[in-house]
């Protein structure tokens, strides 16, 4: 292989590899951003719920658990780890995206760190 062909091959492989990494990194970033938006919308909808206020207090963190959500048999059911000023728990909710691209909760429940399970939305 000539020196110019070798340089061209290295250049093409570098560009192809860089493009692949950029594409995969971009998709990963978009996925993370999308999941973070879903978490934020769910937090906004549940923040003032009386049970959340009583059991968790003011929400400090509200993050989707990818592993727990993936373990749910229904693709529309997601699990969120929640911590607040009074305690912590796990919110499980069935949600869907409406025609306005907003997340709506079909049902939701919380399991507190003390083991209590409480329905939030029927």
C-alpha cells in the first residue's frame, strides 16, 4: 500500500469513526434529554399532591429510574426515584403523550421508604 493510500485510509477511518461516535453520542444525549423532560413534567404534575407533601415534603430530586422502568411489563409505565424534605420514595406511573406533546398521568402510586404504597391518581 502506498503512503498516500495509507494516509487516505487512516483519514477515512478517522472520519467514519468520529461520525459514528458523534451520531451515537448525539442519540444518547437526545434520549437523556427526553427522559429528563418527562421527569420534569411528572414532577410538576405531582409536586403539590397532598400525599406527596405529607409523605415526601418539598421535592428535592425526581429522577426516572431506567432500570426499574425497563423492568415494568407495560411500556407506558415508568418509575421515578423521589427524595424530599420529609422522606423518599418511588413513584410508579402510567403516562402517555397527548396531542399537545404533554405527558398525562393515567394512574400513579408512591411507595414510601417505610414500605407504604399509596395511590396518587386513580
